[in-house]
């Protein structure tokens, strides 16, 4: 951060959060393979034009296969599925209840090792992409030369503030200059915690960090 960033008033904590898969979860990792990944379109934020990608353009059922030789059963949130999250039914229910317009889901065919169908799992993407970060009120590293002109890097820490008029009543969103990073407000964060996701003792695959002090 430069000297100007150090002199800024820090954004208030407890308003917006960064949501991400818990990459430090104990165990071997998940043992789920996406068998027909070549038939799954890239997420909206990675597609050009954007309307050509995302789960809205999906024309097949995602096929998951569990292999215990590779890893364990998936947590409620797993990343790395062709740019999408893989989420459980309980997590999907919370997300949809709080902000149905902010998410898209595609139910997967989930085959277990004995050939039976596993518990419902869904590919998930956040469909709301905003120009939401208030650059003037944030302390964040800005990198030039990226697809949308610049990229907000959280490497080394950041203190993010958001434009109230842009976010409005959205509970979950992506920022056009933040790549795959997903943000949520206090309403969604509290609902997730209330239902046992993202807690310190058992995050169930979800990491929730305050964007004002990342």
C-alpha cells in the first residue's frame, strides 16, 4: 500500500465480506471428478461475450463421480469445478433464500462408487457482476493491463470500501475488477453463520473474511 492508502480512514468493519472455499480444510481434499467438464461452459465472468457463458447457457447435466482413492466426500463448498463452486443442498438453500437473483445453480448427477446416486450437489455461480469497489475510499493494490483494464489485488492485505449506490440491496456480487472473487453483505454472512457455514470451529468448506480488513 502506498502512503495515500495509509492515510485513508479505514472502512467500517462488519458490512461486507469475502466468500471463498476453505483451501486449508483438513483431510486429503475431495475425491469428486467432473466427468463431462468439456461440455460445461465457462462462467459468465470468464466468457466473452458474457451471455455466451455461465450456467444459463448450460445444455447438459454436469456429471460428478466420487472416487475414494482420490479423496474424501466433498464439503458443503468446494471450488475448482471449471470455474464454478460445487455446493451442497443445505448451502444452496441458504444462498437461494437470501438472494435468489444473485446465484445460478445446476443440479449434478452424482455417482458414488457403488453406482448409487449421491446426495444432491450443484454447480453454483454468482451472476451479479458490479463495479462495486470504491477505489478512493479503499486501500488496495491496483494492477493494470488486465482484461477489464485493471485488477484489485488483495495480496499483502487490503481494506475495501464499496459504493452504496452500486451495491444497493444486493446480498452477493462479484466485482468487475476482482476476477473470481465473491463478496457478500452482512445479511448473507449472518445467515450462513446461523446455519453453520463459515464458522471458526467447523467452516464446512467456506471461508468468510471481513473485506474491510482482509
